[in-house]
């Protein structure tokens, strides 16, 4: 059944909100043949992820998704439109009042879902799918992504894992991709990507890599860590394409990539540093060891979320590897010196590599968010 969907995305900061909703919208169209309109209050940020889009165009269609500018200010009342069969407010953004009226006016009111942030905490299992009473006869439900079968799963395109494995088994495809981006690592150097928030740990980590007897080629797309990197390199302004050699470490600045190319970058690297929500999930689909910079929250609330994920992720690891991994992630997320934990982690490498692939296989047996949403709607009607 082809239903209409309105997804509302308010870009708070960074790329996570739009990254997740844009990916979801594309998947609902491509894999479930749904009619999707994505409301975005910041088309400039959307254009970073979809470079063919025009930030001045109020309504445009990309990948079969109608992308609609959402003017949120009081001076711009919401455009009168028919409400969709399914309405997703992403990450608890506030829907326009007159749109809520339109949802209630329909012969069969819209299904209203709040797509929540990803968390591995236990309580998520019990809260996924719970209703929240609304006025005007509307029904709203909490939809929680997650890592267990009791949640709504993770965003994963239908053929993603097969495509990724094919790419990784084809050295020529990898080489072609790296060449296209101007990446030419030395034969034996390990390839590492870095996408993170500001982080005081960076200098000690880079010092360790520069002093290592193994060469590292570090690839850095634009992101909030750049200021720390400039400081460590002792340069005022880093630009796309710049390269610097410090000891065994080669640092290369990349442009901001499309989501598809960013995936390929993660698949091509031996180790990925990722952040937030969407790149964190993509690193898991890459089947490679990774380091997560969790979105920092007040009063260190994020550390509990970090530990909740580590509890799941470390299941099946030997005690030594589990300890090394946790120490590494904790050091990175609390701005501590990384020298010791980096050396300890490197010793666990073969086990960590095998675990990353096994974790991906295990997770990919779970439902993906777009399928879970379509099923949720079918059960509801
Ligand atoms: O940008 P983020 O820090 O987003 C965060 C988180 O989602 C966080 O939970 C949320 O509270 C906050 O935003 C508001 O990190 P994230 O989630 O990884 O999103 C980055 C997106 O950018 C992701 O879709 C991958 C994409 N990306 C590219 O497409 N090209 C690139 O070159 C890079 C580096 C990223």
C-alpha cells in the first residue's frame, strides 16, 4: 500500500538530524515505494549532504523525495497543506499547530510518530512503540531506534552489507575510489578516517601515531575537530587537499563527501573515528574497528549512553580486548591522554577486526528502521 509520509526535520546543530531523516526518506521511497515529503528548516545544511540541491528552492525533488523548506518562525505561518497518512516528527521537533489541525481534520487521522535519538540504554526496549495521548483524537507513538529486537532497529539499506563486502573484496574498486578523492597512501600504511567533535585527546593520540613504527595515513573531512588538528600541526588554516607528514603519520584533509562516498571511505579504512548517531551506525555497517565520539551532553549524561553501548558491543570479546577497547573509548570521550590506551588497543587488533565483522552480521539480522516503520503503520490501520 502506497501511503503518504511527512517527515519534519529541524536542524539543531551538526548533520545528524538531517543525515538520519534524509537517509530514511530516501529509503522509504526506494525500498517501500512510499510518497515522502521531507520538511527541512535549514536547506543550506541539507545541501551539504545533497550537493545537487538548491538552498533557495522552496520545493524540490531529489531521489524521489519531495524536499520542502519549513519556515518555522512566527512571522511565517505554516503553509496550508493536506496532512499525510504518516507524520514523523524527528527527534521531538515541534510540529506546526495548523499542521496538527490538518492531521486531526482528516477522515482517518494521521499516524503521528516521534522518531527518537538512538540509544543503547535498557529502558529503550520498554518504551519503543508506546503511545502518548494527544488532544483532538490524534494518536502519537514513540519510535525508538536501537540495537535489540525490542526496538525499531537501525537505518540500513536493503543491499548495504552485500555491497560493502563486495567493495571490500575488490581491491581495484577501493583503489579507484581512493584515487578519485586523491588519496594515495603508502603501500603498508594503515588508513584511518577522523570525524569528531572538538577533543583535547587528539594531540596525545596523534603523537602516539606519529611515533609508532607502523605508518598511518589519516583522512580528515571537515568537522569540529579541525581546530584541534590545526593546533597540533601548528598551522593557522587547513584546507581541503592539504597534506602534512609528522613522523610516521600522514594527515590529509578531505572535502565533505556525499553520504554514499562517506560510506565508501569508512569501508576503505582500517579504522574509523566517528561521532553522533549516523556516522556511528555507518561505521558499524563498515565491519571495521572504530572509535565513537558520542555527542557530549550536560553533566556527562552521555557517558552512561556510551557505557550502555559498550556493554552490548563488548559481549563476546576476551577480557583483555574488552578492557583495552573500553579504556580507549573512555579516554577519547573524556579528553584524556590516549598514549597508553592506543598502544594497548593495537595489541588486540586481529580479535577486534573479527569482532567488528561479527557484530555487523549480528546487527544486520535485525529489522531496519524503514521496514519497521512501514510495518508499524500497516498494523496500526
Ligand atoms: O553531525 P553529527 O555530530 O550529528 C549529531 C548527532 O546526530 C547527535 O546525536 C545529534 O544530537 C546532533 O547531531 C544534533 O554526527 P552524525 O550523526 O554522524 O551525522 C553526520 C552525517 O554527516 C552523517 O549522515 C554522515 C554525514 N557525512 C557525510 O555525508 N559526508 C562526510 O564527509 C561526513 C564527514 C559526514
